[in-house]
C-alpha cells in the first residue's frame, strides 16, 4: 500500500492494533513482516502444555517417591507448574521480540499508563468477576446442580493447598500479578497480533482475531465449566488491547479478576478453618 505522505513509516502503515504489529519498512521502501507469528505462538503453547508433565513428574519422583505421580496440590506444586507453563508462554514472547531485535513495548504493546489503565482495568476486572459471570452462568444454574461450587472448585483447591499465611500471599501474588502479565503478553500480545496478521486489519479480520484468541485463552485453562466465562473475559481483554493499542488495561483487568476471586476463596478457607 503506497504511503500518501513521505516519509513512509511503520507507524503510518500499522493497522489498528498499533505500531509494529504487521509491518516494518525495509530498505527501498518495501514492507517486511516481523520474524514471529502463529508458529511461535503454537510452539509456546506446546511447551506450556508438555513441560509441566516433566517438571511435575520429576518433583513427584524426588519429593514423593512411590506416589505414582499423584500428590496433593500445594503452593510449591503450583509454583513448579506455573513456572513450567510460563516458560513456554513467556519464552515464546521473549524469543519473538529478540528475533525482531525490538522491545516488548513495540512488538506486543507491553505498555502501562497509570491513567486510565489502573482504574479502567481494576473496575472492569471486578465487574466481570462479580457481575458479568453471574449473569452469564445464570441460565445454566437450573441445569447443572451445585454450579457455583463446581465453578469455584479450582480456586478452592488452590487456596486449600496454601498452608500458612506466607503461602497464601505467594499464591495471591502469583495469580494476581504473575499470571496476568505473562498471559496478557502471550494471548493479547503475541497470539492476538499474529492472528491479526493472518486475518488482516479489516474489521472482520480484527473480530476474527479477537474471537480466536479468546477461544484459545479459554481452552488453554483446561477447565470445562469455566471455559465459557474465560472465553467471554478473553474477548473483553482482546478488545481492550485492540482499542487502547497496549496491554496495560488488560493486565490490570486480569489481575483484578483473579485477585477478586482469590480473596473471596481465601477468606472462605480461613473462615472454615476457624
């Protein structure tokens, strides 16, 4: 596409998702694609699913010999699991940025503004957790017995595995800070932008990229009942990234979403033990 005004820059050529998404200007004025895309995203997902099998297997062999790989969920197990998953997700993002010889902020929109990212993100995350999800699952309650208990079961299992105040704090920090940063970089950074390149920067292409990235985000958590809510939340996070051209609002929304649920669950567990 010819640039109407010289000099022809990557900023002028970038689609709606922001600078550095699809194109750079190579020597001679020709466009060149960054050296990352769906292949790198797929590789990150594969590592994120396969690596925990080996790391948790090694942990079971040394810490719980004779357990046949079965052991209770605890904070150390959670940390090993998440470190393995994040090695795949964050590794794919970091290697992609390095291959492009660029910064995360330029390639994947890893930028934060205190205003409006903090109030917008926190408010949206809390509303999604306590209001939107309730409305979303309301039609299913007559069909699925004890739905609320089943939906909260994974978080309750995490909270029950945290023994002592320090483990609860570590778990909360991991879920409210670590997970949002890594997952936003991967799902709304590398994956979403790769899908936009594949589908194009038109409204239809952007909508398809948002939907597919949200579906992958929901399915990647491997929680059947929670998938619907996670997909809807993934759509909201992807739209935030597209509209603001940065990951800041989504990181705070994701953090507030996780923190709100974690605090309620932890309070329930502490009250039950007293």
